[in-house]
């Protein structure tokens, strides 16, 4: 038996039929906080096991390890009667089912929505799809980049004079996983009152549309399609990346006080009273002139020293770190956002609870490592699945 923890979700059992990113991230978050998550992989394994190099060991990519710690792992062929029988017994013990199959797949195996609701009335069924299962695009396959394109995220990402580009991380998948986590917790809380589970229906499309703020709010207000602005903010200035003597620095000046502090640190305090830059609206209208002046001043400074001095004055700013710089940063390490366990290294737990904190107890397991143990718990032999 794998180590357990008295986290906030201790006593909750999750059957994880999901694969790739959104579902596994959701269930990893639940596992980090004490839920007993049983990841069910097909005989060939979750496809992300092969998404490398790099590989941390044969058959397990680094990608897979970022999403599947703290879970028990079993292998079942759900297309077979034996696998379906094992899943039936798993669901009899489960509080939550998480899946992201193509529409109709579970129904084909005898687990349609009506059957799940009638046979397991307390089960919270979290379904993650690209576009949903109905409507004009219902049942269409969806991947992170496809939804970034479809929902307009790509159209606002990139430089104004260059083609639209994908956001550099799978933000739609990841936020969908977080929203699914939130939806499951809402449904579990409601179950305390009603005694009944319910369907938690999350789609990549819905997530991507919610991520359009503030561009969506602006479009509702004036009907104008926003243009790409690179790292700049459409309604705040200066809010952009600037070159210093030894690398890029990002400035996020959100109000007039911060702007005055910025130009004082840069040795040009009179800019705060210049009619072109006196208010944020003035600075946005005259963004080009302002950026040229600020850019020339910043080029005379070293990014770490200047960034520190600006932060001391309450001016939001930061050197533009690469991934390696971030994962070795003293504040990141202080916040325990890098964890190590028995050769496994991963991202820490971002939700920090004072009394029932989450924990990292096991590295991602090998494919099917716990099949025998879990099937034995369910009262059947090792031959099933």
C-alpha cells in the first residue's frame, strides 16, 4: 500500500480514466491533498508516457511525471468484459470519476451518463472534452492549441506586426484541469446536503473563452477587435518588456504613483508631470513616445539591480527569467515550489493550507504497478483487466 496523508481530501477515492493533461492535472491536485487516486491506463499506457525525450526511465517521459504523482496506477482494457467488470467494482467504491474520452466512448462500454447516475447516485462524474458533447461543434476533438486558435487566444498573442502565435504553455489544458478540480470540490460540497453526486461538465472551449479578459470586456464595450500588442498591456502603460544593459526587464506600472516612483529611480522625475504622461490614459495614448524614452533610460541599467530598486519603491518589475532561473530562484525554493523525492523532482503544491497541507508522497508510478493490489482490494484475482 502506498503512503497516505491526512490532507483535506483524505477519504475521497478518485477513479482517474483521463489521460494527457487537463484530467491528470486535476487528479494530481486531488492526490496532492490526500485523495486516493487510482489512475487507470489502457494496456498501451497513457500516450504522454511516450512524449519525449527527455525520458526519466524507459517508458516514462518527463512530461508524464509532471502530472501523475501521488496516484496508484493500474492497467485495464476497458474494451474487454473483464476490464469493464473491474471498472464497475472500482466505481462502487469511488466518490469521483474523472474522464476525458471522446463522446460516446464510455457509453459504448456500458457506462453512459444515465447508467452512471442511476447505478452510482453519489458519484461525482467529471467529464472533460474539447467542445462539449452537443451543439454545432459537439463531440469534435479538441487539443490545447486548437482551442487557443478557435477561441481567439492566439489572435491576441504575439507582436503586432507578426503572425498570431500559440501561448508557450498549454494554458487552456492547465486551467481546464484547475477548473475541473474546482468543480469537483463544489459538487462534493453540495453532496453533503443532497447526498447525490452530479455531472461536472468542463470543456477546453469554455476555459479558453474565459481567458479572453480584458479583451472580451473591451469588445463588449466598443465592438473593436483587439490587436496583438506583444508583451504590452492594451490599457496600461508602461506595461511591457524593455531591454537593459544585460537582459530584458518587465515593467508593470499600474498607477500614477508607481509611474512617479519609476521615473524618480531612473533620474527623470519631471516625466511624471509631463502632460503627455500625467495619467495612465495619457500614457496609453502616447505609448510610443513613452516607450522610447523609458527604453533609452533602462538601457543604462543592469536588470537585477534596477529590478530590486524598483521593487523597493513599490514598482512592479522583474527580470525576464528563463525556466532554469525560475526553478532555482531563492523565493521559488522558499515557497517550496520545487519538490524532490527519491530521485523525482517536480513542481510544488501551489494551494497551501495551514492545518491540512498537501504533500508529495510518491513519484509517478510505472504503468500498471498497482494493478494486482487494487484488484485484490476489490475482491477479485489478478487475471482481470
